[in-house]
């Protein structure tokens, strides 16, 4: 008996990656959710808005790093309670990176807690 039940001369091959029957089963709501987050983050990055916001937040330089991390984490958790954590993470990461450059602090000190905080909101699942 052959492995798939058919002799090799009866097996047909297709050049398609996916059939229409399989495409109808895809979760398009998730695809649009992730795609929208990527598009929004790309727009923030290309327009320079994330750099502009990050440099405007440089007034936080007078605060100790602990309070900056605490504020960023709280804001991230509050925002992700109402929106997609993927989209917010993609938007906030460039902003926080430019903030860390503006206040001359190690970017990982701000990026790591912000990224983790995006996964801590469980109030309203998107």
C-alpha cells in the first residue's frame, strides 16, 4: 500500500498555494486586525509622527527612570484595554525608542516593560 493511498502515477500536483475552499476558512478579521496595526505603525514611522511625539516627551527627562517606566507601563495597559495590543505595541515601540534617544537612556529599559505591558490588559478582548 502506498503512503497516501494512491500509486505515484495517480498523484496530481498543483501549483496553487491555497485553494478557494481553504481561503474561505481563513479568519479575515484577524488578518485585517494585524494588517491594520502594521499599516498604522508604518504610517506613524514614515510620517515622522513617532519621532515627533518621542521628542516632545523628552520633558520626562527630569523624572527618575523608574517613574518613566511606570508611567509608560500604565499608559500602555490602559490603552490596550480598549484597543488591539498588537497595534498599540507597533505604534508605541517607535515612540518609546525615540523617547529613549531624546532622554539619553538605554532603549531596552523602556522598550521591554512597554512591550510586556501591552500583554497585560484583559478587560475587553479585541
